[in-house]
């Protein structure tokens, strides 16, 4: 049975926020493991949906390695490190964006989502849902990278507008513009009626 590194039990039991843990990890590096424990699962799910499960572990590992090395410069006024980590991951995904676009195009052609292939509870999707999924994959592949990043951080990363802005280091108005543009393009590609509300 694996034993947790010293200090991690105390970190998780005290309910410290991310900023406190990161600050303390500057002198007690083992405490950074609690940041990994809190954020690695959702972050891996987000990356797997963008690049597939094979690349997800590498991107998540690289994200936390970069975050650990940069923890000295972390803005301690941000109690939730999630947007910071998603921003690092999104930059790493950007380096692999051709693979992401290829994955969407393959999904559009085959109808098999590589991000969920092998997961029994998700493979049993209906035929109509798969047909819609292939159209969605093709539409995602056609988006500009900056618009796709904003949209997927918001939808798959489950970040708020403010958190997407922090993750991408852009003003919130830019996030709104990118999301609106991406939504319009997806609606057009999927043949959905135009909605008057963008939020």
C-alpha cells in the first residue's frame, strides 16, 4: 500500500485553499502533491476530450511539472489554482493542436470518439448522438484555435468566463467575443437556430 508523502495528510485535512498550499509548498515542496490531488482528475478529463486519452497523461504530467517549477511566481490572491493549471495545459495543448484537429477530423469521419473509446458506460451512445457528434467534431476542427480554447475551457473544463479569462490571460470581454464567435460557428455548422442569448 502506497504511503502519502509527509505533510500531504495535514494539507488535505486542514482545508487549506490552493494559494495557501502553493505558498507553503515553496518551503515544503511535498505539499504541492495536494494541488495535484485536487486538480489532476478534472484536468485529465479536459485534456483527454481535446487530445485523446493517450496524450492526456503526458500533458497533465507536464502541466504539473511546469506549475511546480513556477509556483514561486503564483499570484497568491487567487485561492483556486484551477484556472492557472488549465491555462498551462491549454498552452501545452496548443503545441499539439495539429493532433487535436486531426482527432476531431478522424471523429468526424469515423463516428467513434477517441476520447471515450474503451469506456463501457460511454460507448453505448445512441446512433443519432454519434451522428451529431461527428458533425460537432468537424465543427470544432474548423474553429480558430483561440476560439476553440475558450469554448472548450468553458464547456469541457467547466470554467466560468472569469476563470477562462485567467486561464488564457485575456480580458473577460475577449472571452465573451471568442465564445460568441465559436457558438455562432457551431450553430451554423450544426444547423441550430440562432439564439438571442449568448450566456
